[in-house]
C-alpha cells in the first residue's frame, strides 16, 4: 500500500517549474545577444518587467537624517544613522567612513539578507568593514522587520509575530489586501538609502 502523502508539494513543484522555464528563457535570450543594440533592448525589456512587478513608486519625501552616535576603528569611523524612506517610516543604518583616503570616495549601499539582527550580522559587518578598509563609504541598513526595525514590537525588543520572515509574511499579506506590494517597500528603502549616501560630502556622486 502506498504511504499517505502528508506533505503534498504540488504548488511548490508547479512554481519551481515556472521558475526554471523563466530561467531557461532568460538564458537563451542573454546568450543570443551579439550587439550593443541587443543588450540595450534586453535591458529595456527588464526595466519594463520590473516596473510592472513593483508598480508605481512613491514620491520622494524629505529624508530627515539623524546621526545618533559614532565610534572609531583603526581603518574607518562608523556612524549610527537614521533616515526616513517614507514619512515617519525610519530606516536604521550604519555608515562606514574610511580613514586615510581623500574625499570624494566611491559609495556602496549594503542591503542585508535574512538575518534577525539585520546589519549587525557578522557577514554584513564583515562585508562593510572590508570595503571601508579599501576606501569605500558603505551604508549598511536594516531591512524591514530585521535588526532595529520590528513592525509588530512586543515591548521587550522582539516581535509579537516573529522576527524576520514571519513579520515579512504578515506585513505582505496585509499590504496585499490594499493593493500594496511588500517588495516595493523593500526596494524603496534601498533607493532612499542611495539618496542618503549621495548627500554625504565624502561620497563621489558620479
């Protein structure tokens, strides 16, 4: 007798098949490019898809940046920064400013992956420290529901729902009910992080 299938994966397998088909189609198009015109056409097609997926972006509002403190390391200074990606929606960040290099310097924004402690995770600190020691100004910021940006705080430094993915899923479901997309909020944080970085005199805006 066949074992009872207690964990069906029909939807997952369907979605993975769609992803593989999309990857194959994209690879075929990329590897068929032969001219600059081909590359620019591909680039514009991607832009159109991205605009469709993420929808209209909000208008840019004042960043209202605040530096709440700083500390020194041998090769760089770290500033504790907050700015608003949307009105009254603060983003917490660490700005790594190299020592011993002439301004303006190249700038890098450093988004974080799925770490409960956001920008404080070892991997992201190592990344930022490494670039700062080579003369890059690095802005590492907390994603929504990670690090210092809990959206459903429990009053004890944690989350009523669960840090990281549980909050992401909850927030995304709520936004879907009103026609919003959680991914757009994440992308917009990154765009405004770059806007903040470009306000810094240490950064080469070109």
